[in-house]
DNA sequence: CTTGACCTTAGACCAACATCCAAGGTTTAT
DNA sequence: ATAAACCTTGGATGTTGGTCTAAGGTCAAG
């Protein structure tokens, strides 16, 4: 069991951030000490790790709540319902991966094109790197399903 | 050339968002009409596409500005400097890709585990899917573990 | 039994990223 | 030539995701 400060320190976030996540239903410490201190378990730690990782790849806290509630609602939701949510998130993940692949390719091309020496960077631009890409791919449709706030 | 409303509509953003990006140096329309309307070129469209794509994978506007200014500064910056920035961003991209790979694997496992039929979702949780992964991020500190009282 | 490092709460405050509004000028279609 | 549908500006407002403050309780160590 970890106290709030221990867990926060381990993940380099503020205590307040953990309280914020709790207030918004993302991470509730599994127990409290006699004196009311929040006590976080290993599983709580795991959840925090998940939240922070999901954030770095562009998921909002609302998205993350949705992902986590796959667990919370398990008694209530039929497997088919879960599958719908999971598959939707999977599609989002795959879109993001495609974007990143694209970025990676462009950046690599840039990095190689750039000498790494002291010449002018005249030919070093992201847009030039992207230019070879035929770009009628619109960034994904913002499907607004009833996205409950978290 | 596109007027603001045309470009905004094409990418499903608000006109205000384009003005906001302009105010913050991310996307300045390449010209103005006689009456002062913003006129966006194909290249501007390209830049907007870039901005929105970068946003979906978790880059902040500040990050994006940095990426775009690789171009803007090209006369001023030595190639080596550019390479440093590019390689740093490349590392970020690769970190994000690793996270997403991980998510993808977990979600796929979930999707497969979930029957897609009407059984209970009892075994469908992100955390279970992630459980096989040993959490390793910040291995550090642990002077004392404190006693458990429950 | 006090000191200092922890923790609690409620609520104010903040930065990033938009989004809306008011008052007015421009274009296009009828 | 006038309505509808654009566009301009500056400034106010909203959402998301925290971060800080104040007033006070807890706990191990000297």
C-alpha cells in the first residue's frame, strides 16, 4: 500500500493530480487508513500507469474513463457491448498508429536528409518531408457519440 | 485559394480555430483578399492537415510549432541544429508508437477474449489484458514499505 | 511534547485550446 | 438592391486538466 505522496512521487505527478483523478472517477484508492489517508494498492498503481500511458498517446481523460469502465461495468454489460467499445478504441489506436508511422517516416527522411553537419538546413522541412505524400487523408471524423463526461 | 470558411469546413474545425492558430503563429494564410478576407493556399491546407494530425497523436500546439518552425528558421539554423530537434521528435514519436503497440495488443486480446456474443463480460477488462505486462516505468525509491493495517 | 513531514478538505486559481459574441464590412443570389 | 451568407476585429466565455492555498489533523523522531 502506498500513501498518496509515495505514489505521486513514483510517477512524477502531483498529489493534487491523484485527487483530481479520484474526483473524476478515474482512480479511487482501494482503501483509507484509520486516519483517513488514501491508501493505494498495486492494482491502483497499475491503473495510474495505464492512465498516464494513455494520456501520452492523446487519449482524453474521458476516453480513458471509458476504457477503464470496461472493467467497472463488467457485471452489467454484455460481452457484445464491451466488444463494441473495445473495437472502437482499437480503431482509434490504429488510426493513431498510422499517423505516427507517417510522422516517423517523414522525420526519418528529414533526419537522413539533414547532414548532421554544418550545412544550411535549406532542405530540411517537415512539409517537404511530407510533400511526397498524397494527402487527401482527412484527420478522422469526429464521431460524437453520446460521450458522457467523466 | 480557400476562404476561411471553406478550409474550416473541409477539415471540420471552426473558423475561430483557424484564427486561433494564426494568432499563435501556427498557420498564417498566405494572403488576404482586397477586402481583407484570409486566403489560404494549398500549402496552407497542407500545414493545417499536419497540425490536426499531430494533435491526434498527442502533440501540443507548442510541439507542433516547434516542428513547423524547422522550416521557418531554415535560413538561420544550421543543419546540425535541425537534426537535434528532428531526432528528439523522432524519439518522442517512437515512444508513442511503443505505447500504442502495447495498447493495440491489449485491446486485441480483449476483443478476442470477448466473445462478441451475449455472455458476461466478466473477463473483459483492460487491466487484465495489460496484466501480463510487468510494470516497469519508474523503478525507484522504496526506503521503507509501510505496514499494512488491513 | 514539540518539530517537521506527511496527510485531509473545500474552494480559488491557472494555462492551453478553443468557442462565442457584438458590431460591422463584403459577396452572391434573387 | 436587399437578404442571406459570408467575412473582419477585439474581447468575453467555456472546457479540460490540473495546481495552489488555507486551515487543520496525523505521525515518527529527537
